[in-house]
């Protein structure tokens, strides 16, 4: 990143999971963070917690706002508030939010229900349309921002290894995650040539986030709570992923002024494994 420069960062889905971990990571490091999320309970909890993440001497500001990313008017209002809060400047946009749960999720595509199409609409809206609209609306802010030396603000889209590796009955999720890779590539060319704005994607594999939620804060459980030795051994890297692994990839992309339109896979090597029929 630009030396010790304090950044202004917008993170979607920052009330829980990977987004919350990124929120804490960057606020602790002295950067200002604006978080959007639709989960009221997690948002209220994170608002009570975030101030404890800041060091006493930090000048960083943070804000966590309710925003349903399925709603374009909500997104427009949120970006206007980001503009006011950050004095017209944004250094990093992280499109992280995704509807990871839902009534229609995980149903076979032959399922004859409205719920399965509602799930499709939601995942495409949150995981693909919202990053596109946010990217468009944030261009004026990112143009005056700064990431790597000599580079204006930057966009990082959180995709998934499921863009390339399928599991039964996850068509909507996979389509959104593959779609955001095409969006990343296309935006990197358009916004790069016009404004030098870099756009990259991070593809997480299995990142264990059960500790990144209000319910877990009340317990003393470590980040690896609930994982087995088999879970760890399944990964060539010897363990399941954690939020810090994603934060490191995001930091690399923020600070790398010659990297754009790229896909950084953070999956402990699972995507490189040959899979044979089970005995
Ligand atoms: N955890 C993993 O193993 C993993 C693996 C690959 C990719 N990812 C990706 O990483 C990102 C974060 O995943 P996570 O595991 O932390 O999930 P999570 O469900 O814990 O967090 C997602 C956040 O997005 C928010 N969100 C959902 N719908 C929204 C909406 N309509 N408006 C605003 N906010 C909304 C949720 O409230 C939640 O806070 C997602 O894009 C996910 O697809 C995660």
C-alpha cells in the first residue's frame, strides 16, 4: 500500500464473516472504514464492537450503515453518504457482500418453486448487480483516491473458487461468482484506460468464519472452533483458511500498482488437487 498512508475503504457485507474481519483488520491498522450491510442484528453488534478495534491514537473514522444491496435506491443513497463521510474521496472499494443463505438456496434446479428463482434473483442482485452499480457510482470518488504509489483508488471484488469448481445445486452462487470475474476483467480495462483505476478479484476457498459473528463474540472459542483434523489435512497447505488470509491478499492488491484485471486464489491449494471417484 502507499507507505503509511491512511486509506478510506468501503466494504460491503462488513457486519459479519470475512467482511467483518476486513473491517477490524483495516481499522486496527489505522485506516478509515465505511461498512454496508443488511443484517440489522449483526450491524448493531458490530457498531458496539468497532470502537474497541481502534488504537487510542488513531485518527481513523468508521461508519456502519444499513443498506440492502438488492435495492438500487438504497445503494445510491449509501454512496452519497460515503461521499459526504469521506470528503469526496475513496481509496478502496471492496465488494464482499453475498446472500450466502436463503430459503431457495441449495435446492435442485429441477425444483418447481418460486423460492428457487427468488434465490437466483437475490444472489445475482447482491453478488453481481450491486458490485457493478457500486463500481459505477464510486468512480468519481476513486478517481481522487489513492492506493499504490501513483495509482488512484482501486476496486477489489470477492469472488469464490466456486466460479471454477462446482458443487451440486449451487447454480445461482456459481453464476454470480463467475460473473464477477468477467465484470472484474471488463472494468479493469475500461476504468484502467480512462482513469488508471485498477480492478482485481480475490477467490477464497474455504475460509472459516464462524467466529466472525455476534453469537461467537460471547464465547471464548478460537477461529478454528468446529474444524477437524480431516478438514485441515484436505488442504495441501495443511489447514483451513482464515480471514487474515483474505486480508493479506487484499493488502497485496491494494499496494500493487502494476496488477489489474487479475484473480488471486486463496484456497490452501485445494483447486490444484486431482479428484478421483470415491472408493
Ligand atoms: N467463507 C468462505 O468460505 C467463502 C468462500 C468463498 C467465497 N466467499 C465469499 O466471501 C464473501 C463473504 O462471505 P462470508 O463467508 O463472510 O459470508 P457471510 O454470510 O458471513 O457474510 C456475508 C455478509 O453479506 C451481507 N449481505 C447479504 N445480503 C446482503 C444484502 N442484500 N445487502 C447487504 N448486505 C448483505 C450479510 O448480511 C453478511 O454480513 C462472500 O462474497 C462469499 O461469497 C466466502
